[in-house]
C-alpha cells in the first residue's frame, strides 16, 4: 500500500511540474505583458524598463529556473498590474467560486447518481427514456445558453431571482443550477451505463439465482462495482471546483476565480495566470490521487495488482 | 456577581437597542434619494480612477461624477466651454490664461480647494513632469508602498505631454487666482484645460496616500459624488457628497457594476437590478423597448470611428494603395445596415462644433470601387496579403463593420487578412507586420487640434508608435497648435486634412460614433454628446 501511495504521489508531483512548465512556456510565447500592462501610450524606454524590472529581458530558461525556484520556496509571484501577491489575489476569489461550485457539486451528485441508477434499474421504461432525454439535453446544451435561458425564465419573465451579480445567496441560485444541471446530466449518463454493465455480469445473475433479495443485489453487489467510473467523474468534478466556472461566472457577472482568470489572461498577468493554473492542477491532481486511493478501497484487486505484477 | 431581574434586563436591552433603532430610522427617513445601478462592460481599463492614467472611453463615464476641471465642456448644450471650478477666466497674452477660482469649493476630504491645490494638480508630483526613466524603472517592478512612493507611472507623463505639449508652469497669483502659462502661443489653452486630465485634486489627500496606486484607486476630487468603494474588475460605488458646491446631489449612491456580456446587462435592466445598461448595440433596441418601462437613449457623440494605416507595411508604403482602401469603403452601407441610419458619414476628421475652423466643403473619399482598382493597378499591387488586426467588438459593431470593410476591399482587389487580437497593445505591437487596424478619435474641445494633431501629429499615438509620419504634417501640426492667426489656422487645418486623408492617408473616417444607453423610462436623465454620464441635479428629475 505504501509503495502504491508513493507511486501515486510521485506521479502527481510530476504532473504538477509539467503543468507549471507548460503554462510558463505558453504564456511567454503568447504575447508581451510589458506592452499590454504599460499600455499603448507608454514610451519604449518605459516598456524596456518594465521588462528589466520583471526579468522579462532574461532568456526564457533563466526566467523559468527563477520562477521554479520561487515556487519551491512558496513564492508564486506578484501581479504585474498592481504588484499585489498573486496568491492573495487568487485566494481572495476562491470563496466566491466555491460558493457556486460546491453547491453545484452537491446537485450533480444528488441528482445525477440517483437518476442514473433509477434509469438503469428501469431500462427502456418511459422513466428511463425521460431521464436520458433530459440528460442528453443537459449534457449538450452549453452552460452559457442554459444560463441565459434560466435568466430569461426565472429572472426576466417570472422575476423570482436576480439575473447576476454577487450580493447574497439568491444571486447564487441560477449560476449554481446552471453548473449543477450540466454536471448532473453527465453523472446520470455515466452512472446508468456503469450500472447496466454491472447488472449484466454473471455474479449478479448468480446472486439473484441464489435468492438474494433484489435490493441487496443492487446495494451490495451492483452499486459498489458500478462506482468506479462514477467516482472517476466525481473526482474530475472535484478537481474543477476552483476554476470550473469560467463561463458561468462571466454570464452571471460573478467575481470568482474564473473571471479573474479571464482578465489575467487578457492582460498577460503572468504570475496570476500561473498561480491559478498551479492551483487548478494541484486540486485536480489531489482529486485524482484521492480517486486512485478510492479505487483501491472499492476494488481490492487494484490494491494488490502491483505486488502481483512484481512477484 | 451581578444579579438582574427580568424587568431590569429588559430595560437595559431596550436602552441599548432603541437609540440605535431611532438613529437608523432617522437616517433612512432623512435621505430619500435613490441608489442607482449602472451596468457597464468595464469600469476602468487600467483599474485606476486617476484620469491621467485612465484615458479610455469607459473611464469617461465615471470620472466627472467624482472629479471636475477648472473649465468644463458643455456636452449637453452647445459644446462650448463654460465655468466649472473656475468661475471665470481671461487671456493675459497668447501664452497665458488667468483663472479665477470658485469660492467655497470643498474636496471630498472636507478641505477647501485652494490655489495651491490647483497648482499641485498641474504640477510635477501629479503629472510626472520631472519623471525620469530611472524613476519609472521601479514602478511595477517592486512592491507598491515599499519603495516607489507616489511616483506616477510613465504613461502619466505621456498623457500629460500629449494634453499639454508646451506646458511651462502654473503660477499662484493670489488665493483665488492662478495663471496657466504655456511655452508657446496657443489659442486652444482653455480647451486643453477643460480635458479630464486637468481634474483638480486634493494635494493633502495625494500626499497622505501610501502609494500612487492607492491614490489612483481612490482619488479625492470635488465632484458631486465621492469614491466609496472600488473593487477592480467588479464595481465602483460612489456616494453623494452633500457639501458639493453645486448643491446636494440627487442620488444617494451610484453603483457602476461590471457586466461584460451585453445580454447580461440587458437582463439586469429588464429585471430591475440595474437602472441603466451601457454600450447597447443598435440591434438590441427592439429587445429593450418591447418593455414599455425601458428605453434606449443616445446618439452621435464627438468621436469618429476610423481605419488607420501603417506606412511601414511594404504595400501600404505606397499612398496609392492606401487611397484605394479609402475608395473601396461603402460608408453609407455601414451607417444604414449596422446603425439603422442613427449616425452620419462626417466630412473627414472634423466636427461642426469647430465653428469657423470647420471645413464645410470638405468631402470624405467617395465609394468608388473602379477608382480603387485603378489606383491599385497604378501602384502595381498584385494581391499581396495585408494584415488587419481586429478586436472582438471593443467598439460596438466592430466585427460586423470589419466584415463589410473586408468585402468592399475584396471587391476592389485588396487581399486583406483578418488577424484577431485580444487587446490594443497586441494590435499595436511591433512584433510581426502591422497593416490596417481600427481606432476612434475624440475631440474633447472645439478645435481641430483636439483631434487631428493630438492623435496624428508628432505627439499623437500613430506617430509615437511608428505607424505613420509625414514631415509636412509634423510642421503644420506645430503651426496649428501655436498659431494665433485664425485665418492662417484654417488654411493649415485644410492642408492637414489633404495630407492625412488624400495625399498620404494616415487614416480614413468611417462614421461618427454612436453611444446608446438603455435605461428606465421613468428616470429623467439625458445622455450627452460624449461617453460622459452626468448625474448632477441639472440632469436629474424634471
């Protein structure tokens, strides 16, 4: 188990390092932050001075090693727009984003998994077809379209809810639903197909033939075995908690990490973009690590697989 | 141990709570003024409120609510100059204007405005006249507040120099009089003073700010509203300044909320969350006005939309090719198709409010594809690609306009390639080959030097970024800016138009700009002929 854990942690660290490197190189190839931040009116010598001050006149590999060294010492840099600590800028916005993504995650899980299980257990019934039609619609309609539709109905036509901004819990309802419905649709489809696959397995037939009550067959034998693909998707959703609402935050004018990312990318505010990407990568990798560990708990064969392979 | 009976405890609680309740009631009943929310696409491009840094169209909406100049432009009237913080002014000579300050003006920090504050507002500490590159070096390179102090960023100096290209000094004559002195004669000094760069600020407040950035995010001026809260990229909240010299402001709080999506801005208006929604494209007028409670107001403003050229491009170096561009544009089609006839094709880069300087018989290039093809043949153009760096609707209808332009140019035989960019610095970047691009020019006062020379002359952006220059144009710009012979200035201006629009095109004007604002119909507020939004008593209510 320890070797399994260490292996996973090592892979996670490598993944984060690759993301950091990729983000660093791409950002430096995609535009000059000095020209963007100083503005079109700044004299050339001032732009050069800016580049010198931020080390942008150094070769990219020198900048990279400085940056990587700073990260290892916990310094994620400063915003080139106003000199504030990039980590502080980003963490200030995280609560606003989590205020949307956490309730949305609950909706995804609370709605998507039961709907998928119900559809699988009632395969080809009217309920199954309705669940799947709704799931396909939720899966295919882009979040900005769904968001605007919800605003049109619940804010403009009915006047029940505000259409945007962040001034109280009521303002969060529509963006949370927008985020939640799309994810619930994805989970419902995955849960249904996983359940259908498991329900067709010989051990399910055997359990039924041995007279195990159907409820016990589903809860003890089908659900745990169908959980692995579902847990994978949930892990991905957990990994997207910090920056998974870029479009929805723009549509609803919600000042979270997603909006900060859009503004920072447009301004080539390198430290802020890199800080967000680092946090996203870390969250995603941590979520995947937890998922990997859950695999081991859910399926003992995966836990012992490395040892057997090495034997 | 203290023991309290229930009655005593109730009495003590009531004694604590009731006065607060009474105060709260008193506050709410004494101030019946509304809170007004304005949904804007952007509060400030630079995330500052200092007019020397924030020189954008979006910044024009907010600044005059918290700041004022000595002389103001009458945007809602005849576009002339009128007294503001200076109750009068007079010419001492061709280089000097003496201004008499209004009495009893207070800054938002409660201090009375003095002649020293006025001198400070035009002085080196605020405008950066003495700024060196070495001082600029540390601006954003170090932690604000630790080393840089209140030294303004270098672009402040660039803006100050462009607005006051021959500024010499400002003299305090006495407690109520100051003299603005230019190095050279300038008949437009009063107009220049009226530009928002000349916002009068509190010297004490500036000096109390820990850093320039702190100052720039909370400037202390004399306007009817003071900055209560500014969250960059999110919201600007202004609150009524009841000691305003022009009387009690009519609105308790003004909230400029950043809503990037136009559909979201309209939704906020329709749901009552916003009272105004800015930057409406004309095709949304029907959507807004289907609801009888709302309307779209506005019209042409003192701004022109342009296509500008980079002479360094191998093909555009030949003026015949640039002239072909100008003749291949169906300007009237743009006005009709995209603006529903709500704007006009102007007579070049000029406005009627220039008065005697307005060249009434000047014509824009006629739409003549055959002439464009002839010019291209004469130039020996063989379809080499010419890049067109384009932003995604920074200007209303920008992409749709580009499509019409592209079709016209294609019909004339020009091979123009659109290159999408994210922001202006990318459009202006010297990396790669520049070709044509979009721009707009405002005239902030009633003289050609407010637009043609300040934007295209030696101090202008096109010249400064190396896009276009013409030696004769440079000399004549200097003459227009300094000559006091009105007849000669008219001749010079006409020659400038000939050079920049016909002989050696720097730009070509597409149409006059339009600014449309959606609002609640019951609010008695009128738009002005600028991006400025006026929320003073004079523009609010019956």
